[in-house]
């Protein structure tokens, strides 16, 4: 290969723009204390994701710490004793935008970037960058762009050869796990003939439709728990001296991010120069400008000058593949593996998410209603786990969970507090002129502050460049009139705003504002916005069969129809039903019966790739 820093041999970085290590500190009591105090919701979610069968509860850790006479952070450190548990916990925090144990390098801080966006980017990039292994040797870098897809340079994997049966490509992720790549790759574009010999193209025509890019399909959806790099909405424009950051693994090692500036190359727009320090193993690393969306891929080096392939050259081909993976028709497991929590019979949930995730449209979220509200509450927190699985890999979305598990005196303030924990912080919401306590009815005050909270959160989310999903969990306490009116005011306003999306789980006895759609088709055309309605009314045998079909496909296991039907019948054998319908909470029992089977499928599918 003639790419200088991209062929694994390594060259010394130039003095200008040398790579700067991203400071990372180990997980210790001080860091855990800071995380628990400032980000308890994210800590809980990251802990729960470690073990789907026995999720760790932060409240339980608090209770045990008191009984043992220990501090909560000290006991958490013992709970997270295994190195892999600590790495997965930190990765879970970082993918939620919390720079846990990672400091922003000074060179990046001097890039005139928005500090909040820069900190969020560094936290996420620390986890979504990865190394590409060809026949077990590190050949370059890459970045996760969707739950199942990784982007890298074509020349990084070119040595694998065209025959999948005789080649092996793996991705080594930031948490130390490795994932096999399925071949052939779903999309690729070779590099220029001269570039393979280290010769810089003299004009765009020499590399027309030769963009040196490859999209890799993973064996398991690592992006679901490590996060993804965000693609730009449109082809980005560049100018000389634009700041550029490269998320790479120089020499195949974690030596931090590279930072520097872009510069144009003579007679070329299909390649851009940069002065970032790179080494062997950097090729395929994601390049980012101050927009923090993907600007291109680092290709290599000719002499002292680095070279970037702009993302605009292949964005149109890449976007539909990534979009289909980011908004799937359905999800079978909360983490995309046989170890996650299984999702059986919830197609309406995914239809609603897909409809509400669009930039335009009348669907602004989902309202979940239980057919028997008194019998079971498990479907509500589980619904949040499903929503988090869909939102977290996306850098254009955030999710806040508002749970009324104890008496809340100020509903708008609670919504604002939970939104701040999700990265959307605004000033406290006051009542409008003439509408305040003592001059207006409590219901009017609550409704006005609810609307103001929605408007302020929408504005701030727009400034940060993403949509904020707010998940309202059914209250375990009785709502008063002022609390209810504040919630109604917030929802009424939020449904009309472009940067807010809602999931209202429960609240069956509360009449809420907005249209209710029974299907996406009902929401087509002009009219007022509203939410799709999902009724938790149970599941049928065919839902279990559909689940097995999707799980087997995701695991790469061929499951014949007859076997799928037999396994589904075995899974529900002895489970009580009413006219072929099983209660929603019985899905947990069915899932536990299926787990050994899916573990075996996954193991056999992985063995067949080896």
C-alpha cells in the first residue's frame, strides 16, 4: 500500500498538528461519586444494561451501602469489580453524552467549538471509534455509524481479498470487545490506481467514483451500546484552515484524537489536505469539523501532508443504508444480543417511533395504554428500555425519563430537571406576566408553566441540534389538579414543536391534548398533530414466531419454518391464554424459555464465521 500512515507500518507525525492524547482516568470512588451525584439517571441506565436478567438497581445499591456502613460509590466500585464491567459501564455513560473518565484535550478546546457540544462529542467519539482487523492484524481505524454498520477506508480492508470464505475482517471496539464482519460488505468504493502507489491524484477525474470507502456489516449491533458518529444532513462545504478532528487509533493504539486544520489541494476537491498528526493504523478514521458531524475519512499521507476523502462523495449512497438501520421496522432485543431483554409482540411501538422520527409529519410520539391498568406495570418501564435502545445510538436525539414515583410538587420543574440530566439544560421556568400564584387559579399557573417549559426545551434542543424525546411514566402517586394541568399544558405545547417528541405510558384515566391515531395511515395528510396509540393487550403465538424469525436473522442463524413453529409452540406450552392471547407480562416467562435457544443459535452462527 502506498498510503503512508494508513498501511500499518507507521511514520513519524509532523510537528504541526501532532496527535494529542485524550486524558482518561480509571474508574474510582471519586469519579463514581461525581457521576452518581450529577447523573443518577444515566448511572442507573448504564448499570441496568450490564445484565438484562438481573439488572443492577441504584436504589438497591444505596440501601445495601447503608446496611454495610459504606458509601454508595465505594460499594458501586466493588459491584463493578470486573474490568469488563467497568469498561461497559463507562461506555454506557459516554454513549449517553457523559464524558465519564475522559477529559477534552486542550488542542480540541482551542478550536473555537461550543464547549458543551465539544464535551459531548469527545465522550461519544471515545466509544464509537474502532480498529479494523484483517486476518487478526490491525490495519486501520473506523467509526460506528449505526447499530450494525461501521465505516472505514476501502484500502484498509483490501488485503482481505474478495472471497469471504478465505478472508476474515473483525472490528475491535473501544470497550475491548471484538465483532466479526459479515462479507461481502454492503457498500464500497475503491481508491484511485495511483493512490495505491502513494501518488496524489492530479485532478478529480483520476478518482471519479473512486472514493476509498467501505461500509462493514457487523455480526452483532455494537452501535446499540457504543453509540454512533452522526452523518451530516447535506454535503458539507469546507474552507482553508477549518478545524478538523480525527477519531483514530494511531499505530493501532489508543493515543487520543488528532486535531489540526484542513487545507485545499491543488486542482482537487475529491481530496482535502490536513496537518493532523497521524501514523500507521490511522487510515479510515473519522474526520470531524466544528459541526461534529462526519466530514470525511482519513485516507493516508503523502509526505508530511495528510489527506481526507470528503463524506459528500459517498453520502447519498451511505445515507439510506444507515437510515434503515437507525430506524428499524422492529427490534427483537434491547441490546441486539441474546443477552438483552427480549421484545415480543410490540410492532405498533416501532411504527410510532419511525413515524415520529421523521422531520415532518403529524405523529409526534406514542401513547401507551394498558388493557388492564390494574394488573401489571412491567410493560411501562420496559417500554422505556425499548425507546432508549432506539434513541441512544442516534446523535440527533436524546431521551429524558420523567417518572412520578413520589410526590412531585412542581411538575414543570421536574420535567426541566430530567431534561437537564439528558443534556438539555434550561433556566427555571417562571409563570408568565399576570399568571402567577395569588393572581390566577393554580390550574392556570400550572398549564402556563408547562407550556413555557416545553417552548424553552424545544428552543434549547434546536440550538444543540437534536430532538428531545420525553418519556412520561405512569405515576405511582395521585395527581392534583395543578399537576395534571401542568402536564396537559406541556403536552399540548410539545405536540406543536419541531424538536420535542413524546411517549406517554399509562395515564389511561387522564384525558390528554392532541389527536390519537390508531395507525400511521390515519396521520397522513393535513391536520393537527398527535400521538399513535399502542394498546398493551397481550401477544399471540404468531408474535413469538415472528420474534424467533427476526432473532435468528439478526444472529445470522438459518432457522427453517418448521423449526421456528415448533420452538414457538414449546415456548408457550402451559402458559395460560384467553382465546389464543397471552397477557403482556407473560412475555417475560416466554423470553426466559427462549434464551438458551438463542444463545445456542448465536454461538453456532459465530462458530460458522470462524
